[in-house]
C-alpha cells in the first residue's frame, strides 16, 4: 500500500454538483451526440430552463439555435461546435453569435471550447462544451464603437503591439480629408502623427510603453499636402482584449488661420500708421500715455519719438487749452468719438499749430486704447485771416464797386470768419434775394406786392421760384434757411419799380 496521498473517492453526483456551481456553462454530450446534462449557467446562457429546450442532441441544437460568426457569416450544418465535437474535432475558443431560431433579433455572444473526458480506452466517456458568455463584453464594445464613430471629435485607435491603426472615425476623416482605407493598417510613423511635434519623441516613447500621452500641439500632414495644427492626446484602452491607444484631436487650424490673419492685419495697420503723412498717435485709454506715434506726429510736435512715447499730452503740455484737452479725454472715456475738434498744439520750440483733432477708442492686443488723427490747418487759418484782412481793406471804400461785387465780398468775409456757409445765396437772382429779404422781415404776399410794386401773381411766381431753388415749401423754412447762411435781409435795400 502506497504511503502517498490518495485521490478522494468522489462519485458522479458530487462532481455534477461541483460543476453546476461553475460560472462557465457546461454541456455534457455522450459519444452518440445526445445532450446528457447541462449546468444552470449553460441553461441561463441559452435563455432556457430545461435540458430539453437545448434540442436533445446535436441535430436538435442546430434546429433550436442559429449561430453566426462575428463577421455575420452563418455556420452551416456540421460547423456548429457541438457537431464538431461529436465528430471528434477539438474546439478551441470559437466565438459565435447565437440567436433562438424563433427570434433572430435576439442575439448573444458565446466563446466555446471543448473538453474530452475518458477514464480508459480509446473511446471517450464524456464530451463537454465549456461556454463563456461574452455578451456584456461585446455589447460594451459595440456601444464604444457606436460612440467612437458618432463622436464629432476626431479620433484614431492603434494597436500597441505593431502601432498600426485599426479604427478611424468620421471626425478624423472630415478634419484631414483622409479616406478611412488610407488610414487603417498604417503605422503611427507612416501617418507622421508626431513628426512635426516639439515633444514627438517623448510621445512616441510613451506610446511604445502604453502610457498616457498628455495634450500637446502637433502638425498632422494632409493627403493633399500641407498640414493641420491640432492638439493631440492618447489614452490607453483595450479593444477586443487587445491593448490599444485611443488618440483624440482638437482642431486648432481655424485658430492658426485667424492668428495669421490678425498678424497680417496688424502688420498692414502698423505700416500704414507709420507711413501715413497725416499725424497720428496711439495712447492707452486708462491714463492717456502715448504708446506709439508716427513720424508725421513727431515732426508736427517737434518732439522725438523717444520724448513722446511713455508720456501723456499733459506731461508734454501738448495742447494750449487745458480745459479743452480734459473735455476731449472725458468724451473718450465716455466712449464718445471726436471729430475735427479745433485745438492749438504747443510745439516743442514754443510756437503754435492749429489742428483739427479726431480720436476714437479701439482695442489693441486686448487693451483699450485711443487712436488720434490730426490735421494741421495752420497755413489754412493764416490764409483765411489774410483773406479777411484783404477783404476788409478793400471794403473800406466800396463806392466804385457794383452792388453784386459788394455782396460777394461780404459773403466771402462771412465764410472766412466761420459765420456760416452762404455760397448758395450767390445762386439767387437779385429779385429772389429781395423776395427772400422781405420774407425774413415777415411781409406777406400783399405787402411784398406793395413794396416792390409788382402784381400778386408775379410775387407768387417769385416765391415759388425761390422755394424750388433752395428746396423748401413754407415761409418758416425760408427764414431758417436764410438765418443759417447769415442772411437776415434787414440791411438789404429794396428797389422799387412799376408792375409789368
């Protein structure tokens, strides 16, 4: 008698109880092909409650259930794992989709392998199918596949063992214009995923190790040439129990184009600003410190660029009228643009320059600023002053001028003095100016008829002609039109004559 440990004496009923408690499904088949027993896990995996519902034997099982491979190809007669096992063939980890023959829409996934039990002799005593329910795993993978394909964010999946891409979603196709078949099977190096990335070597090292790849910028080569700026990140995942890497992308190309366009726009603005013949400057809105001026501004003020930049108009004592400068600055703070404000600039050498100042708030590099535009009108003001002086000298003795010349000189003097434009008065005939003067004095048609010794119809014709020429349709508008042009008619002599 051996002193070694003896195997326990366990009968068949005890073994069945042990097998019944396994999580894997077990179906026992006798050598003739009849299903002799199944544990509860196997029944549950087939959505039945009795052995008879499994079909009784291999042929009945084929009639009760429809099997497909994962590529949706039907298993023909003789290809079912139970049939292959009865024929003496070993079944090794076959994954199939199973549906009840009566309801093909109901599908679950099994991985099946065979087990042959023999006590002695060539003929086996028991054939067994060991079944693992993979339905939850494949359902999860299908949900991932659907989510991956439907996700608008571009994505790629590559296997870690050979670094070849096995999945590509529509978002990546739309972003790069690659066809899916042009990506599937390519390696990360062949796609140049990290070829134009400052930290590409680090990313590839983490990819080989199957580690998380944090976000980084890269340029992805495009099939039509050129590249696309993206943010790329990698997350280790398992696909069908294979270790893989999921790459996700954020498209930055639109931002790059916008930045390029902004840079080009800023360059154009900077060049036009510097080269403009009109004096211009830029200051901060908060403290009105000059940050940039062009050569024309520096030339007008007499200060150098270095003397102006970093200073305010107040520190430079640039404007002669301090109250007017403060009023301008307040308007700009209140977001009210300036248009042709008349100011006198105190130049560095102490002389004065008459300027028309326009200014408006702008945003430059996310900072609120003011852009100033000046027009030097010193020479024009001097010419106007000289013209007024000449006119006044001439008009000291007007006895030898005709009335029309005197009127024109008076009009020019009013224009030069800034008392209102009146050039349109010169377009009126002498009679129309007489009618205009009487309307300004408040006379009616009857009174004008008596004053000018003209018939009422003639007066009405002159009034209508006047209305049409100056573009009004009532007497009050005539008076306003005349006053805006410095004409009141109070000093205009009236000529009298006989009506015709």
